[in-house]
């Protein structure tokens, strides 16, 4: 009887030891899995942050927009924009910026369409230069102010009672939009912003 009691204790001890080993193995697997999931989440978050950093930093801030030259009844109207990119963490090439003017073109009482004129910022210069020299700069820095002249063609010829939308686009970044509206008597020097 005394031997039987020791055998029962041995079985209980061995069962407890098996349970303890099983719990330790499962705990190890579960903790490895949790660490793996957490590492993956942090890596994905970091990658998303790196991918969106350029987009968040690519914001144009237009300081001033005015009509620099108005040609009555003909294309060739010119807008002058003073702008900066204040949140850049690294310079961006001037080929990464472009603009488009969207406007409504009327063809009488019952016919109209959306027209557009587009351009780039290759002629942009710092505010200290003329704003119309292609070779002046190759990239935009975040700590400088720039200006550019945008010439409209016949698609969006600015005239009396003109209404259009100027959109400035940063490649892989954000857009800037401003409404350009004239009264019945537009003139050079008219300020839109």
C-alpha cells in the first residue's frame, strides 16, 4: 500500500511536469508570434511614414497671384505667381511642379466646354531674379521664395467676366487650387491672391 501511494505521487508529478512543459512551449510560441506581429506592424508603419513623407512635404504655398499682363481680346495674358514650398525636407527638382488653368469656354447661348491651359515651372526663379529664366535654378529648396510667369493660350484666354481655376501640382505631393475671376473690366496688375 505504501508503494502504491508513491506510484500515484510519481504519476501526478510526471503529469504536472508534462503540463508545465506544454505551457512553457505554448507560451514561447505565443510570445514569438506576438513579437513577430508587433515587428511587422512597426515595419509597416515606418514604411507608410516614409512613403507619405514626400507627399506631406510637397505643399505649395502661393503668396501672391496677379495678372502681370492683360492682352484684350487675344491670348497671351500672363499671371505672375509668388510661391514657396515651406515644408520641404529635401530639395525637389523643378520638373516636379506643374500648373493647369481650367476654364469654361462659351460658344454662344447653348454651347460650352471646359478648356485648359497648362505649363511647368522650368522658368521659375528665386524672387531676386526675373522669374522667367529657364537655366536659373534646377530645384526648389524649402527656405526660398520663388516666382514664375504663367502665360495663357487661346484655350483659357482671360477676358471680361472670366472664371477659371488655377491648380498647381507637386508630383507625389499635394495640389494647390485658387479661383481666378475677373469682373467686366480686367486689367494688368489685378490681384487674385
